[in-house]
C-alpha cells in the first residue's frame, strides 16, 4: 500500500467516524452529551481536511490531478 492509498483509506475512516458522531449527536438528549459529539465531529472534519490537503499534495508531486 502506498502513501496515496493510505491517505485515501484514512479519509474514509474519518468520514465513517463523522457519521457515527452525527448519529450520536442526533440521538443525544443531554446538552453536555450533544456538546461532546459536536466537538468530536468537528475534530474529525478537521482531520479529514488535513488528510485531503496532504493527499492532494502527494498527487501533485506524483503528477496526478
């Protein structure tokens, strides 16, 4: 598995985590629990953004678009 494949897989993992936290947020009843799920969701979105930036950089280095 090369770096592009690893980054792509990591992005998929981040998206899956986001879906789980969105489910938790939708089901949560207590404000504190909702806040935790929102924070976790935002963390995963930031991770996804970072990974996508790195993936795009690697593709450019390798001559892909």
